[in-house]
């Protein structure tokens, strides 16, 4: 072997012979070294998420608007800026930790106030105030060491010196033509020093060759600039010096002019490099075209989901709110509405920029979005929610995903948009994964329609909206057929061979089980929702009212708290034993446990005086003495009803407000309708005569010496709040709203197949798929007349069955 080295071979053998855990550690370290730049970005963003102050706000903005937009990598100036800024921030935070500052005397009172000035600036006194800053500084120094090891730390200075030399040669060759040309500022380096600037005055408009976004043509010293100016104005200086009368005025004018020039010069030093940086970004000489729109869309989708399920984090006094409960009450939270509209609007604008392929618009959108999001999240949102950003976990998660979006957006700007956007990103491959994902994409309500209309609006085409939608529908249909035909080629079925049992029982069995579940879903749901996931709903108050013949109520009493007793296991077993021979009662009791039964012990003395008028009193006495007339006793608990017997011992409290006696426990030989004794008590005192009624129940299960009433309440379990919206429909409502609707969609798969055979059973769809792709291609290249011709060809193909048969034959 020509390049054989024993030491290298031994080293390789030693490396391969290491344990797997050590090799994994080596691989992780190499990954860390290769992505040290991303590690720095992550630590800076994490520090800002936790600190959430103006001191830490600067570096994340510089990352998204400078570092990530630099080609091919951030310059040395950025990393030095980040290192020096972090060191200064650490010193400032340390300095303001001393207790003699006024705001440090009330730390416990002001630490949670979002608009407290020290909290906004980031100089508040707290424990661990500098931990993340030190980690950030460590990551920056680690990245600097990696760049120095690879010789990339001083690369910008070397490139700047060589470009400065080339610019000097060009300047000498164009000296004679500068005086007659119109001065135009064309090229200034972003990495210009504070004391240097170099201006080109070319005779013609020349293309700007961008060597990198972070290092362009280097600026010469101010002395060089002033020397050129002094050479051009030498004759004028001689003329001024030859007239002493105006020497004083010329000197004053020179001072004022020098100050104005200095101000303009300082302004140019800030403005021109920034302008040139973005100019080179928008008008590059070369670019590695890429397409990360899908990843940006996924990041926006994740943010959208975070807003929907965590909208309470973006509003005031809504930490315990739930989006389902708010919408069920026909209330739209303002914070939820604002965040959803903003998120949806940014997704639409991003799609428009992607279709128009305008890098300038994307840069402007990136700048506006970066400043707007940071201003909203760190200055407006804490005031709306009345809590600091560092205490809002959902907002922190939303911001982190948005930072991922900013990074992808910066990468898209740096590389440039693709020149051609053909079809959906899910239609790039023909397999089961793409097939099911594409069909799921088309099932999302209004997503396919919105995408088709937006593509038509922001794409140059001669087709009408209906024709555009027709092409999109044909392309989607052909793509689905292509996926099925490719699957048939991968898993061919020999002729004359019956289907395997795995396929029949796998696919057919799943469909059978699914259909059975849909048919019996309401019954299963309503039976399991309360028996398995049901929540015990014990009564909080039991009230009894007894009225004689429609007159003034003679007895009102309620049982609360300690008067509502639970049955223990012994009492529950004894209760079941008393109904051992009653089948109907035992069947009823199977649905209840001891935790569902409540014993209400009501006081026998009425809690209200009997305030009947004397005429009504006399009339009621006459009615009671007339044994031939019917005199009713009305007992009310939740609603008023007339009872044939006096007092029901067992009452069922269902999930609704209608409480009723339990007939299974109140009929037959085990009847527990109990009699009650009623007596009127009269109390004569100086204040007058007071009367009230006293009731006592006979045959109480738990004997007490005092007059009282017993009542057993059986409480039905209620559905959990999360499933209440389904349980509220009831069995018939679920059948009408769920089963019948699903059945209608299922019927569409099993009927009407004969009408679509000529479009579904196409053996080979490659030619039609290529025709659709050609329509997309000529549209992107601007051949609009050819787009019309190809569209007419596609329509004719679907109108002519014979031509369709020829086009879709299998290739022989």
C-alpha cells in the first residue's frame, strides 16, 4: 500500500476496540464540536427564556438578524461581540446585587411584579443571578476554541486584508475617471472598524461580488480618505491662503464643516454596513438553494396547537380555564382569539412569500416578526397575564418553538428560495406512509381548499380558479392511484391464488370490529361512562316539605353536612341482606355501592312556624273531620308530587334535577313506605302564641329517641367533565348525531363504485402524473401559453375514455 502508516493503523485498531459506551461518548463529543455554534445559540436562548430581561434580549435578536443570516458562518466580530457583551452583563448583574440599592430592600415584595423596572432591565437581586450567564460564556469560549483549532477564528481578517489590497489596485486604476463620474456609494464592509471607512466611486454600475455576508470589502483609514480629498482640493487651498481677508471666516467654516462631516461619517459607519449586509443578502452572486418551508410550517403548527391547548397562559385571570368549557358556553376568550389570529396570519403571509419567492419580503417579514414577537412576549404579555415570562411555562414553550421557526426562516433567507415549487411535499414518494399522510392532510377541514386558493392567488398562471382546483384534484387522485399501483408492484398477488388469511382477517376483521363498535357505541359509551369512569355525586342538601291538602306547609326541614351520613361496609351488607328474596330490588342495587348511598337524618321539629290564617285553619280542621272526603298529603323534595302513601323511605337522585322514589324497594312484601306521626305544638308566651308541627317516622332503621325522619338517597354516578359533552346527548342523541352521520360516510365507500370505475381502475398512471407535473413545471418557468395547452390536453384526456385507455395501458 502506498500510504501505509503503522502508527495510524494501530491507532485505528485501538479506537475500534474501545467499549461501545466510550465510542458513544466520542460520537457525542464530535457532534458537540461539529455543532458548537448551535450549542451557543441554544444556551443564549435558554438564558433569555429564564432571565427574560432587557440585558439578555440583545443577543437573541442579534442571533436571528445577524449571526444566522451570515454566509458562510458568523464572523469573528459577532462572536467577540457576544463574548464581550456577556462579560459586561455579568459585571453589571454582580454590581447591582449589593444591598444598598433601594430596590434591593423589598425583594420579596417586588420579585413577582412583571413591570418592576429592575425586573425588566434584569438587575434585580436574586439567587443564582449569574449561573446561566456563566454557562453561556463557557459555551462561547468553547466555540471560540473550536474555531481556533480549525483556523477559522482569524479567517475574516485574512480575507479582509486580501480584499483591501484588491480594492487599492482598483482604486489606483480608476483615479482618473472618478472626477467626472457621479459619486455613488456601492460597497462598504460590515466588519468596518470604528476608525476606518473606504468608499468606492466607480464610473459604471458594477455587480457586487459577495465573498461572505459577514466580510466584504475592508475599509481604509480615515487618513487615507482625507489624503485623497486633500490632493483633489490642493489648488483651492492655495487660493484661500492667498486671501488673508477671509481667513477667519474660512477657518470657522472649516470647523463647522469638519463637525458635520464627522457626524455624517459616524452615521455612515453604522448605516452603510447594515445596508450593505442586507443588500448582499438579498442580491447574492451565488446561493445554495434549499426548501425548508415544510419545517417552518410544522413549527407554526406546533405553536398553533400550543395556543389552542394552553390559551389560558396568554390571558388574564384565566389560569384555570378550559377551552372546551369556554366554547361550550359560547364564550371566545380574547387572548385566545388574538393569539390564534396572529399565528394564523403569520402562516398565511409565510405561504405567500414562499409562493412569490421574494427574499426581500422574507427579510422584512423576519425583521418585523423578530422585533414584534420579542416585544409582545417580554413587554406586553407579562402585563396582560400579570405574571413574569419566566413563570409562564406555556409561553416559554411557545417562544422556544418560535425560535426554532426563526432559525429555519433565517436559513431559508440565507440560502434563497427554490426556483420551482412543484406539488405537495407529501407527494414526493409513492409509499404507504406518504399515501396515508396525504389523505390525512386532505381530511383536515378547509385546509386543502385554503391551500389551493392561496396557491392560485400568489402563483402566475392563466388558469381560472375552477380550472386550477380541477388540476389539483386530478393530481391528488392520480397520486393516490400511483401509490396503490406501486404497492401492488412491491407486494404482487399471483393469478388464481386466493387471498391470504392474514390479509382477510387483518383488514376484514378490523373493519368488522370497527363497524360493530360504531353501531353499538352509544350503548357501550353510556353504560361504561358511569360504571367505569363515573364520579360519585353525593347530595349536599336534602330538603323535605309536607303540605296538608294544599294549605300552608306544616313541615319544612333540611339535612346538611353532619346530618348526611355514609354507610359503612357492615351497614351496606345488612342493607343488601334485608332484600335477599327480592329479585327486582337486588337487580337495582347491583348498580350502586356503599359510597353511592347517603342516609339523611332530618330533625322532627319543623324549622319554620306555622303561619296559617284563622279561616284557613278552620277550613282545614273541617276537612280533616270529614272522613268521607278525600284529603291528600303532598310531600316535596326536589319537585312537588302527590304520594299515595305517606313517606318514601328510599329516593333516587339521578344526574338530572328530578329526584323520585325507588319503586323496586317500595313495592311488594318488602315495602318500606313508612308512616309518620304528626303533632301540632303550641307555645304560649308574652310574645304571643307560636305553633309548629313535629313529625316522627315509625319503623326507622337506625333507632333514635328524638323525633326525626330518615331518608336513604341513592346517588347516580355522573360522567367526567371531559366527556360531559358526549354524555349530555343521551343514547338516542348519540345514535342520531354520531352513528347515522358516520354510517352515511361509510355507505359512500360501499356504494356508487360503478360510476367511478373508469377513473379508479387505471393500470398505469405514469403518463397522467407526468402531464400534471409538466403543467406545474411550465407554470414555474413562465410558459403560460404552454400551460393552457397542457391543461386542455388533460381535460380532453378525461373526456375521451378511449384515449384514457391508451394512455393508461401497462408498458410492455
